[in-house]
C-alpha cells in the first residue's frame, strides 16, 4: 500500500472528528519495554504521538485485516492488535485500568471496514424486515353500522343553568308576568328564572299587548263620547 506521509500527518492533526483518544503504553518492536504514547483513533487509522499536542505522529496503524485480542502480559492491562498472515507484526498495548482496556478494545474492533460492512448488512436486513411486515389495517365502518350524530354548535353565553346568562326574551316575559299577574300568561309562575322556557316578543305582544291596546282604545272612545255630550249640552242652551 502506497501512503502519502505528508497528507497522513496533516490528517492526524486536522480538526476532523476523533473517535477515541488517550494515553496507552506501547511495547516496542526492538526494545520490548513499554513506552507511554498518546493515541488518536480516526476511522480505521490509529495514530500515536510521543505526547499530546505534538504536530506530527510517530506512527500509524491501519486497522484492516486484524483482530483485537487480549495479550498474555500480566503486568499491564494489555491487549494486542493481531495482523493475520506471514511476516505481519502484532502491536501490544497496555491500558491503565480494566475499564479503559475494554473501551479501547471495543473502539478498535469497530473501526475496521469489515465491521462497518457487517453493520451495514445487518441494518439492511432489519430494514427489509420492516418493509415486508404488513401494516395493520384500520377497520372501516361497515355499511350497517350506526352513524354517529353530527356535532351541533351552541352559544356558550346562553346557558339556562346560569341566571346571569339567560336570554333577553326570558327576562322580558318574566318581568311582564310578574307586573301583571295575568292568568292568561300560562307560565307566570316560572318567573324565578329556573325554567328553560323562553318567549318571543311576538308571543308577548299577542298575549298582553293587544288586550291592553283594546282597553286603551275603549277608554279613549268613552272619553270622546263624554266630551261630545258636554259640547252638545252647551250648544242646546
């Protein structure tokens, strides 16, 4: 594999997202002692630096065609990156705790192309299962089933159970009935406002207005006759 070292170094210190970073102890290839290095994981590339903040990495490990396994070293919380095949090197890394070791092993195991391909295949299978599952059919109303009554609107300000919101026609009829006490008004006893009965102005006029007008006209006719009689008596003298 041909690698452009300049571009690789620029990518290592660029502002691209970092999957995981931190210090690990790395066993040397010639010197078998562990040396502390700062590791940065970006995708399937594992960079390591002498210390955090360096401008260039010391090396890079391409996480393809390898497996992440526990190492046999008991002195460290160590694991290894094992490359399969002839003349392939294995990297042995040590963490500071059991938790840190497990986190690094999981992150490195999920970084390779093979794992991503496996995840895409599994997600595609789940998507196919969802698309093949028939959607539940909502039961529609049958022909012979009863149809619910239509919603009716009402005036919220005209509630008969609230005496402060009764209609004007009810107040007018009750006041007229209470003043007259006429038995011709059949619901005069309901003047306390507890009834839902209402009366229009036309009905009120037919019940009371016309008799009152008839009595007034009769009284006016009598007054006119008296006046005419007086005038005739004066003329006769």
